[in-house]
C-alpha cells in the first residue's frame, strides 16, 4: 500500500459521526464471535495488487504474535462490511465489492446510514435487503440485529 492510497481514502471517505457510531456498534455486536473469527476495523489489505481499507472485516481465527505485526494483509477476508459515508457514491462501494469478490472475499455488507438499511451481497451477484430484524451472514453465520447497528 502506498501513501497516496492512504491520503486518498482519508480525504474522500472522511468518516462522519454517524459512520463512527455504526462502526463502533458493529465492533461491539461482532465481539461475541472473536473465539471463532478475527475481527478487524480499518485494516489495510492488498489483494493481488489491489489496495483497500475496509471499514470492518472478518478472517478465520489465527494466532496473534504480539512481537510481530503486519501493516498490510494479503489474504482476503471472509466478510467485508463497508459503511456508506456522507459524500461517498454508492457506485464506489458496489465497485469495491466487485473487486473484493474477484479477489476471494465471500460476503460483503453495505451499510447505508441515511436509509438505516443493510444490503448483503454474495459472490453470485445476489443482494438481500434488510430494513429491520436479524441479519445472518450466509458465509460466517454471524448474526446482527439491525436495530443494534443503528442504535
């Protein structure tokens, strides 16, 4: 990952207060799954030369070596969650999802704060829209109550 990517993502996708609240809520909701999955927020990834920093992503459980660190992960997460920022175009995120899927990600969630909805995308191009109730990720089987995401 280069400095230009970091500067570009910071200037274009500047998180808002609502974005930050939703990300904090997602981290709290998914914390219960930490024994089966590694949960990351704002993790830099490089998938086959394509750089991204998803808002939240999930990997299979792996040991942590605290005396070693990685600045950029090169293996695809299982699940990516992106939160639409106030000045971000919806197409920008759907294009990112195409890249994620092309590079091995199995499930993507798009969180739309303005409409209080979540769209779950799958590798076959399917979309499931949630405006209420429990979201169950088809790959990880992790669940989240929509009202707690927008709490």
